[in-house]
């Protein structure tokens, strides 16, 4: 069927090009047809640019369209010049977002979809940001918070469909959403708020309970690692020592000594063997205070009564990535988790933003969680009842690295268990939703882990395509050699 679709598409494009005075030759029509999209009129938005981008490596030539959905959601749509497969691939964004395009790998990136013939789109989620850890755009800006929380998903889809119809002369067929971290949260949000919009969803390391994670979750980590003098207790110089001891105690628990912990829940680490004797603090051991930091990091945050506020905890085996997320490195670069905690509390968590004077160490585990109720309604996608998405026949792949040191894999496990109950059992949910927990993998597979394992070793899109198009439920997400 594909050659017939492409032939009809080409005729439609040439015919439309002739109507606006564009040369009808196969060589000239793409530029004229693409740039003509600058004049596309649609409700509550406008096009800012349209141009042809030539083939680069494995990425085919495409028409790049940038547009704005009011009030301030920037959107980029990429339309293959040739060999469009008739489908649509939308991706999310990471952290607090704030930029378009340019994402490498497959996580929150349009490239993999474009290479397979999809029309693709992404968004900055409704604001411009200097860095993904900065949230000052949300200062007193409820509209921007709403757009980041959920509205940019639907608006990106709406604008992309307008461009697809204008360029190809027909709508897309199947639609897939792919995202990791915040993009993973957006993926689950798509299933909840737009259950019929996407027939396939890939949700990686999803920050499902955003207020729980960025509120008590990250504040718990920051408080644990801040001494009475306000200085950081556990630093990068002890990370390798801790990681080596964790691996020594846990590596063989799964029956294989391969420098990868298959499931950190199976191993309880005792750090007393590397704890310094009183007054003997050296780089060859950790102090009692440093040990307490690690023990706190392993647990979920609680209030003064001991009630769990957020299912979290830093898993064993994530130590190779602590410099990025938790401790910072020896050169002075800070860990990202404290930066996210600071920015979220300053501008995104509460009805009245405290601003830059806010400190994560000031988080009140009794009083502050209830103050985030309004934010939770906008941001959180942890509702396990995705029955509307399942009823529409949607297929969802959820994946998470067991070595994730920012978005706890335990949160995803808890959501999946709740989703099984809501669906009426594990077998029922598995008809539409499959969870893959990947040992040794960093958050979203960003940095290579033991043995070089990263997002480059995964192919969730291929697995989802086989499930949607051939009915073959995925058994693995690993790239097939």
C-alpha cells in the first residue's frame, strides 16, 4: 500500500504547488511548498518560519516549520520531503524544557522518527529557558505553568496536524508520543488527558509525581547532604569508594558478577565496613556523617509523623552517576538535583512564589506538601487509571533505568503496580502497557554506564512499531544486532 500512498501524496503536493505558482517539477516543488507554509492560517497561533533542511547523515531532507500556539508555546514540526510513512511522531522535552530541536540520541528527539519516515514535532512547553534547570519563567505565570504541565502536548499536536494537512494534502494516520523524564511525565499525561490522540506512547523514566519529586523528594536529598554550617557533607571524592563497596556487596546477588545490579531491591548495603573509626577520617573511608547522608538518600521522604510523602529513594548501583545528579564533580560543577529543587521551590511549587530567596533546606515536610495542591493538579501524571487510553486501543511502553539517581525507579514500579490493580490485573494491563526496568542504566540513558550501556542501546520505537503494526508485544527494548 505504501507506494500508492506516496504516489497520491506526490500528486496532491504537485497540484497544490501549481495552484500557488510553484514549479511542478520534482526538483523545485519542495522549497516552494515548504516556504508557502509561512502563510498558513490557523486558530490561536501563527507560523514564524518555514524552510527546507537538506539531508544530513541518516536524517533525510525535511521541511522545518516553526510556529507559536498562543499565548507562548513554541513548536517545531519536521515534514519529510520524500517517503513520508503517513504517520506522526511527537516528542516531549526534559527538565523544565524551554528550547526546541537539537536533541541527540532518541530521548525527546525527533531524529529517530524522522529517519523512519514520520512527520515529527516537539515543543519548548510554553516558554523560553536559558537552561533546563531554570524555572524563573514560571515566576507569577500560571499560564506558563499550565502549558508546561499539560496544555503544550495537545497544542503541539494540533499545530502539527495543521502543517501535515497543508503540506501533504491529507492527515496523518497513526500517532506516537515519545518522551523521557519530564517528557515521560508528558507521555503519561497524554494518556490521561488526550487518551485518543496517540495510538502509541513511549514513557521513559517518567517524573510522574512532579510535586512529590521536586518538592519533598529533592528537598530531602538536599537537607540530608547539608551540614549545620550550611556546607555540603558528602562530596565527589567519596563517590567511587561508596560505589565500589556497593558493587562488592551487591554484584553477585543476582547470580552474575558483571558490575551491574539487576535489581537494587534485592540488596541491602552495610557501609560500616568503609566507615572511618572515630578521628580517623581519610579518603579511604567515609565519616559517620557521610554514611548518614547515603542512608537518608536510600529512603523515601517522610513528615514528622513518619508518613511517606513520596515513593522515592536513590537505588544501589546509581553511584557512577552521582557526580552528575547529587554531589557535583571535583572540578566544582554542582549536582543537578539541588538546582532543580531550588528552582522548583522558588518559582513553580506554590500559589505565591517565594522567588530566588527560597532555599531547599527550608522545605517544611509537614506544611509545604499541602501547599502544592494547585501545582499537583497541573503537573502530576501519576493517576494509575488509564482506562480511557486502553479502551481506545492504545499501546504504551514504559521504561526506566535501575541506576537512575534523580527520578527514582521505585516511583515507576509503584505506579505500575497501582495501574495493574486499576486495570483488573497484571494480564489485563499487559495487553496495552508493558514495563521494562533496565539494570545499570542512567537517568534516560544519558551517560554511559557499566559496559557503556546508554540510550544508544535501546530501540523502544522499533518495539512499539512491531506491537502496533504486527501485534507482536515487546519482550525487550534492546537494539537488535
